C-alpha cells in the first residue's frame, strides 16, 4: 500500500503580498533570489514596469501557504497605480538600500501610506537590503530597528548576494499573516460557540463582534 505524505493532510492557504520601495533598492533581486534560491545574474534584472508577480509555495509547521508576490515599480510615476494593489494584499515587504538615506526615508513614507490606506492590521516587513555592502552603510541597524518597533513592523536586513535572510523574510511574513488569520478565526468560533437561544444572529465586523438581536 502506498504511503501518503504527511503534506497530503495539511491545510493550505493563499495570500497575496507586495514588494514596495524605491527603484534600484533590489526588490526584483529579492524576489528572484527567493523564487530560485540562487543569486540573480545581472541579465535577469530589468526595471519593473508597473507590477509583475511570481508565485511560490512555502511550508509552515501546520500549513502549506501559496504566496502570490507582486514586484512593483519603484518609479514615482507608477505610485498612484500601485495603490490599487493595496486592497488585495494581506502583507507587504518594504525595501530600502542600507547605503541610501533617500530610500530609507521613502520606505518610511510607504509605511505611513499603507497604514493610512489599508487596515492597520496589514503585516509589513521592513527589509534593509544590500547588507553585504557594509563598508558603504548609511542607515544603521539600530535606526531601522527603532522605526520598525515604533510602527509594529517585522525588521530584517537582507542580501541577495549572500542570500542572508531572503528566505526568512518571506517565510516570516507568511507565518505572521497565517498566525493572525488563525487567531481571528479562533475568536470568531468562540463567539459563535458562546451564543444561546435568545441570540439567533451574530454579525462579525472586522475584529470586533457586533451582536444583532433578532426576534
């Protein structure tokens, strides 16, 4: 009798996430490195026009997650267009170059914009890319960590050259998204399970239960 893999019995989820940040900070390189687990060659990197995506399935402890990852243009003329993608995504990786103060300040602006235009519960990773260029560092790790803590972000420094934290960046994003979805589902089940005869309807709006009594 053929033995079935344990993966056959694991639940699966699908989420859309996006990469944001200035042009030339390495968003496409991060995605290519994650998708192929190999350092991208210069010929593979071309400026992104608008938005493109790749799909990759990752394995979490109790679930398989399929990520649709949008790689977005860093050119300012596309910024208004990119806002249409905010509402379909449950997470974002905002990338800056540790060698560039301008890219870090732009990353901070992206954080503020996402918090204003989407749910404050969107999971966001702040990624300080090109960490292999330590000699040219402008943004200290401490400065970025303080900003991340203030805005409830996951923070990592990454390198597409060495592969440092590239896999971890996407996996941690998926893991936190899934954990928050599971926690929300658990709260909803508890609310529904605690209802009794006189309550015939529970309406759940966002994360707060709103009770509607029907006669």
